[in-house]
């Protein structure tokens, strides 16, 4: 392999692996969007909250598993509380209202997280060594691989859950046709609770991985901005779309940074993913996997 | 075409001048001043990803004619209207509106072509009030620019006054005066249907497409709405394509009836011809998976 | 959104007109006489700039139903355009500078609105985020826009119209007030015009709007342009009259959200909502810091205050949405109607 090609592969692999991390955040959005049509802007704040809670507990001397269990419990409570106190009273409101409400929730969570645990940056060590290792001349980050494996496990877990449990099946029915599901006697509130808990868990996993990567700090809640182009590309309602789009966005972003950045100046990673995703959408309005729906009039 | 028997006059001939139906309940039908075709549909076919909505539909509507399209649920009636008004893109066939012929009707030019429509599910501008909804029916007739309106230039003021007069005329015709300033979304269902008709009528269309204007109405409301539809035709000379499930209403209102079943046209003719058509009767009575209501109505009719 | 009644014909027009005249008389007559420098600088001028931004966004999001998360970017475009116009065309009178800056923002807005022809809902909202990030990046990268100032921060020109200086606190307030009053009047004319009706029609039922002959694509782009025009001028006020510097940092994503909050809390699809929402957003931190200081004394540092503010603001947004989705404007209307009924029981 020529050095140039090896470098290219390295860039792509690095991008794909960070794409996994984007997908991780995007999946949290998809779960809620599919069942209640809400673009949950608070997902980023939940990521921050989970990471901050975990790292603060560890810093206060709790052993790793206990801190994990406690954070897990907290995230379940947070998810349920949001669903009960905010989303349920707003059922049947237009999507923009629900979106604004989650923006409000994001503010509350961000404020509360920092009020409770402080605003300083915490280092989070998951005990995974971040030394790159060599695969056929390409350097791959061990941590990134671990993150990808964990994300894969989580997606597999979610898939199993939705395929084989009653609530999971109900979730899919609701996602396909909320009205029909309601008529069939499915209990929507229960499903909503379930997806909010699930998105709390996804936030925890994303929070730990991103926190270990970037340090646990306020900017963690901005990972939501990384997830949005992924959602646009993959569709707000497709888990598979979130994963594939995450990989594409990750790779494209890295490639643009390395090969385009020198020409138009640095810092383009802030918007290049958006522009790429939108450009794709303008060509193919239904997104990666979406079906073009026929408007009923 | 399908192998179903056709009692109706073969398609393609101009609408024949035929004797008035000797039905006491039938309203006075206008002697048509012209035989002008307003709408011609030729071989129109539409499917959604394998499922056929309708196929090979032919239809001819003359100026001032009330032409009902009936058929069991799922027969493709609404899809046909949506294709005629350009919301769906048919795979084959043509739609001619006046002199202009289209493979796909441009929905945005519909108003300019002199076509207005109502929707099966209400499609009012819910937060606008009744007057504003009706005025919005003149969106296509607007000439004065935004700046003229914002600055209150004479041209804009004249236009606004003229449009208001036209809206008031329709409000009078459809007896909506008492609800003028109410938000459309806050009105009861039957009134919303009427406002939608008013919005469609205010532009004085040559062709009006009504997709179930009386769905879900009581008998009294239906009678009232039938009156409005006839009044609209009398006042504006509008040709009307009407989808309606209540066969009694259809028989009383229509000059011509086209029957669809499973996306095929099985008959076209006068109300009396349709009533006696065995294919139609078979389609209605044989369709036991359809609404009871529909069956009951055809028997009653 | 459908719950908001944009064109409120229910209230007697004369009462409304009298109310507005009274407000203007207060704003021009009494306030300049009695106000302090602090009131003008810290409260009224930012209030006016934010209210104007809210007004502009409301045309787009409240009336036309197109959600935008990029308002701050259009404020920035307006501010930087005005800065460059006054820098590079020194003879240009200030009102012309502001007008041209608004037109530049409108042009950028129309381009930013192009995705609206293909995308809707949240997909469109995300595309406005792209504008937000792109503009912020461009302002940082292209030195020419900030006259190659190393920090990117440049001083705003003096506020002077036809030899009259508006440079003191009161002058900057009066200047902002006049700009806001004129634009609000034009916006009011706009929403009552057939175009205003078309905006709402597209929001309420786009298909029906197209069928009745509304030029949907053109109207959506127009909504973006008009909204950006007003938001851009709000950016000029924010930079020239309030901050007196032009800097990218003031036009970040948080500002965009703040303006969205103003519109939502004030009331989507109402002009008065922008003012109510802006008043709320400007006054809330002041009230909270006073309350905090009173309750906790010295222990209440600015960091804590910021967090508490975030929590309270977020909670209030949620509370307003749950209690009154039509915003403060609806609350005010109810209160006014109640009061009017008491005054004139038979009317």
C-alpha cells in the first residue's frame, strides 16, 4: 500500500469510527421521533447529564460498577420525568411546540447538571488504552474500536428488544401507524415511557464514550449538533439510517477536513456535514432509506 | 377496458342533449347555453407502488354540468379528483381543462385555469377567519403587488375592495354572514364544509371539483348543501364534478353520473340510466366488504 | 401553532389603535423624560433590538410556519453589512445604510430559504442551523468583513442622522424606538395584506394554498427574505445601538434560540407577541439576579446565577407551552377582554 493510500484509508477509518459515535447520539433521537414525532433537542443535554453524573460519582469514590448502576437509575428517572411532566401534557400539540418544549428541557437539564456537579472539566477514564495499533499499515485507535463495538452491542440489544418483547413490538406498531396502534388497544403512554427510558440509556452510553473522548464538560451537550446532519441524512425515523448516515457523515467530515480544509480554511467541520447532508437531501428528498409518502388529501 | 357491460353512451361523443329526468324531486336543470367541454379525461391511470388506484378512466364534463362520480369505497374516486387537480401524478393518460391538455396538471396553475376544488378531509386555513378564508380563494386573482398593499396604494385598495365585495357576495349566497369573523377552525364541521365551498366559489371557477362535500352530514344539512351547490351552479354557471356517497343526493343533483369500481369506470349515464344499470347494481350489492351505509343507500334510491 | 389567531378581528379596532397610540406616547414622551441611563442601556435598547428580531422571526415561523434556528446569523449579516457599508461608503446616510444592510440580509435569507422549496419541518430547521454555522465560520474566516481586525471585533460607527447625534444612551434608545416603530408598522400592514394571508395559508394547509393559487415557492422565499430583512436590521440595532461593537460572538446559536424563545413565549403568529416575549427575556435575568441576591446574599455568584437562569428559563418555556401554547399574547388578550368587559359590560 502506498503511503498516500494508507493515509487515505487511515482518514476514512478514523472518520467511520467517529461516525459510530455520531450514530450513537442520533439513535437516541430516532427512538423518540419514531414514537411521538418529537425532535428531542434535550438528547444532548441528557448525554451531558449522564456523563457528568457518572464522573462526579466516580470522583466521589464510588466504584465503577456502582457509579454505572446509579447513573443508570438516574437516567431512567430523568427520562420518565421528562415524559410524564413535559411531553404527556403536550400530547396532540404541533411538532414545533414539542420541539420547543424539549429545548426548554435541555436548558433545565444543562443548568441543573452544572449547578449540581459544577462547571469544571472532568477527565473520564474508562480504563481503555487509547494507543493506536497497526492493522496492515493503517493506524487504528483502540478506543475508537471499543466505542464502535459498544455501539454495535447496544444497537443489537435494542434490535432484540424491539423484535422480541411485547413493548418492543408495540413500539414498532406505534411507529408504523400511531392511530391504528391506538385503535388496536396498545397503551401509548407505556410505550412512550419505554422509549424515554431507552433514550436515557443511549444517552448514558454516548455520554461515557464522548466524555472519555472530549472530557466531561458543557460542550458535551453540543454533540446534539453533530447528530443533526446524521438525522437529516438518515431520516429522523430510521435506526438503520442513523447508523449508516453516522458512518457516512463521520468519514465525509474527516475527508473534507483533511483534503478540503487546506483550501478553504480550517474549522469547516462545524458546517460541512450539514451542507453535505442537505445537498444529498435536495437530490433525494426521501433521504437514505425513507419512502416517499403520498400525501392524503 | 373491462369486460363489464356498458349501458352508458360510448365515451367520446359530446354530452348528448337528453330529456329531463321526469323526477319531481329533481331541481330545474339549466338548459345549457353551450356544449363546451370544460374537462376531458382520457385513459387516465394511476397506481401507488404496485397498487392500482384507477386505470384507463375516461370522463367528459360540459360547461355548467353537474357530473357525479360514485362507487364503493376504494373505487378510486378521490384519487381521480386528486389526479385531475394535479396533486397526484398519473402514469398514463391526459387531462384536458378547457383548451389546455396535460399529462400532469400543474396544481399551482389550477386557479388560473379556472378550476377550484374542495377536499374530502377539510382543508381550510384553520386560524384564518371565515372572510379571510374566502378571500384567500382569490389568491390566484391578485394583481397588485406586496409593496402596493403594504403602502396602501390606490390599485391595491381598489383590488382589496373588489375582492371584499366578491367575498361578501359568496357569503350571502351561502348564508355565512353570521360567522364572518369566526376562525374557520372553531366552526362546526358542517359550516367548515360550507366555508370551503365558499372559498372555492369566490373565484367563479369554470370547473369545481367537490370531494364528498356532504360526508358526515345530517339529512337536513345535506339538503341545505345540495341547495347551495345548485345555487352555485345557477349563479356562476360552474361545471361541477361531485363525489358523493349518498345515492339519493346524487340522483337529485346530477346531470350525469359516472360509476367507478375497483379503479375502473363501469358506467356513465343519466341518473335514470345508472339506476337501471345491472353492472352498477352488481358492483354495489356485490361489494359486501363495503360500508353498510352505501348499500342501504343504493337500495333506498 | 394552529391555536394562535394571527389576525385578531375580534377585538375592536379602535381600542387597539388607541392602545398603540398610548404606548407610543409613553415611549416617546414620558420614558425619555423619566428614564435613567441604565434603563435605556441595559433594558430598553436591547429589548427593542430583540423585539424586532422576534418580530422578523415571527413572520417566518409564526405566520408562515417555517421553523428557523438561524436568526442570529441573519442578525450578524445585517450588522456586518451595515458596518462594511458605513466603512466603505462613508458618505452614505445612516438610514440608507440600515436599509441596504436589511436588503443584504434579505438576499442572504432568500438564498438560505431555498431548501424550504424541497424540505419541511425539522429538516428545514436543520438547514437553517447550517446557515447559522456557515455564517459564523465565514465571519471568522474572512477578515475583510471585519476590516481585518485581528480579534474580529470592530467598533460600530456613531449614530448620526442629518447632523443629529443619537450617541448618548437616550439617543440610542430613541433611534432604536423609531426604527422598531416604523418596521412594526410595515410588518402590521404586511400581515394584514393578501401576502400575510398567504403566509398563514401556507402554514395551515400548503396543498390547499397551492390549489387556490398561492405561489407557494415564491411566497416561502419571500417569507425568508422579509423575515431576514427585519432580523438583519435588528442585528444592526443590536450592534450599533446596544453593544456599539460588531463581533461574531454575540450572534451565536444561543442568540438564535433566544429569539425563538421570544417568539414562542410571546405568541406565535402575533406581532405583539414579539414585544411581550422580548420584554420577558430581557427582564427575567434582572429579576432573577435581584431575587437571588436578596435570598442568598453574597453566596450568589454569577456562575450560579447563570445556571439558575438557565433552569428557570427552560422551566418557564415548558410551563408556558403547557399552560398557554398561544403564548403571552393570548394571556394578555384574555386579560384585556376581561378588563374591557368590566368597563363596558354591554359591548
